C-alpha cells in the first residue's frame, strides 16, 4: 500500500506499508518534509489465515 499526499510526491518518496500475510514480515517507509526516508523492517509473527467463507468481522 502506498500513499500520496502532495502534488510533488512520487512513487520513490511516497509512504509505503508492505505486510506479508504468510511470513509475518513487514516493511514501512516514511518520508519526512526534508525528503529523508526512514525504513523500518520486522516480523509481526505468522498468524493463521482465515478462509473467506469463515470470515466474521466480529471475530477480529
């Protein structure tokens, strides 16, 4: 998922969130007003996947 907030934001300096549902690994990229990019990586842990036919928003 990427987000673009200004007319000068490009794909290279946009905020980005990447989360792998199978492995639990994630990466976030944030760009501040000065153009500095901060990347954070980690692992949230693997969670059991839910089949769509069994999905219930009230269980979340």
